[in-house]
């Protein structure tokens, strides 16, 4: 049995899928898993894992940069937003691939606050009782493995829900501009699809002070944006739209849409090295302009054969690659076979 030690370094939700995958393999008796608290060992977007004596670094940051100091001392560096150009240049890089927020029962994380009181808020996500009492949206009740997946459905419904980022909350000029572009695109897509498809479009913008000023006509009710209700809605949608996240990252929506066997329209992602085979026209359609987004949406909405084929392809990709347990099995397999030239 493979021996795995996770050195817990961060409470970022970015690591929830990784932890869930490890717990899944532990439950299936495929790994011997141990946790050790190691706060501050690395920046908060890095975790260290010992795998059969090898040192692995998992990098879940939203940007494509990687930590060269950590890279130098590890045996393998598993990177979420991995550029193909870096993957081809640096031999120890392995793609982590698509990420999304998912939780499973876990006594280590549930009782972390007993080791460090500052971790109480994080631990509550793993408590079924406290997360329910406190109404925590992203938690083990809502974002559990069974609730975060579904088979293809045949209801022709489109979904694109998003939040806006206030540009003035950032002092860096290019980041302000990035947020302005993201906000404009998210607002425009919602307005155009709402106008064209009416009840066939399940869109909207998360309500806050800034978004009320920018697009009061698109506000979601708080109950509509609650994770439990959002996941129920995903199970009845067939087409999902993804625009990029901050720092040109791939949005977590992508992973959620795939786990729910949906057809996908997304901003270009070809510069990134993903895990497994995930191809344009088979798993998703790309758009660069707003008009392209609308055209591709109409194509999937009217072409049942294409849409259903894409839904089935994404169901396969989830079962074979994106499922938290399957993702870790594939990554560990790549590591074990690293003495040869391997392909993802």
C-alpha cells in the first residue's frame, strides 16, 4: 500500500479537492494516509506531500508562476495553472489540472481547531452539525462528493452565474483593468442570454454593494446563490459558460460543470497543460469575443447531437480524470512511471 503524508500548510479552499481525493483513496484502502500540521512551511498556495518517500509539492495558485525554491528541493512539482511552455521546459512539473471546491468527512480537518484555535472557522466546514447551524455555504453538507456530480440530462438549459470584482479594491493598475474587463463581459453575457433565452437561461450576478451599482437588473437573490440551491440547479442544466478567473486562471466553474456532465463554452484554455485528454469540440467550445460566445451558445442550444456528445464526453472525463480520487490516482501513476517519458 502506498504511504502518503500530507503536511497541512493552508486553509485555502483550493486544496479541498486534493484532500477529498486523498480521503477517497484512503477509504478504498489504496493508500496509507497520515496528516501533519505544518503551517507556514511554504506560501499558502503550496502543500507538501510525501509519497512513498518522494517529496511532492502541490501548487494551487491562481496564476501560472511557480515557486522555484520549492521546485529545486522537491522530487515532483504538481501545478494547477501549468503553462504548456513550462511543462515542456521543466522535467519535474506535472499538471494538476482542473480544480473545484469539494469536501468529504475528515476527522483531521474537522478537529484542527483543537491544535490551533485560529483554524476554528476552517474546521467548521467539515462539521455537519456546525456548518448546518451556521449556514456555511461551501461545506461538507453541500459540497460533498455525491452532491457534486450528476449524469447527463436532456433539459436544454443554459447557466452562467458570476460575481463582480470592484477594480478599486486593488492598487495595481493591470489588475484594475483586468477586473473591469471581467465585469463587463460577465454583465454583457448575462444580459444578452437573458434577453434571448428567457427562462431557458439560469443566470445572474451575486449581489453586493458594487454589483448593485453596476447591474441592478441581474441581481440574484441570496437563496438562489446558496451552494445547495446552485448545485440542484446544475443538475438540471445542460450548457455552462465559463469566462476566465482572476490572473487568467481557469474558473472553478469548469470543474463543476464537468462533474455535472454538462456541455461547456469557455474562454481559450489551450495554453495550459491539463491532466488527461481534454479537447476543443469534444469537451468544450472556445470563444474569444462576446459575439462568439453568443454564437457558440446558440450552436449547442440548437444542435442536440453535438450537445449530448459533449455531455457524455465530459461525464467520461470526470469519471476517469476529474473525480478527486481518480485525479490523485492518475497523478501518482505519472510519478511512478516517471523514469520513462510519459504523456498526460
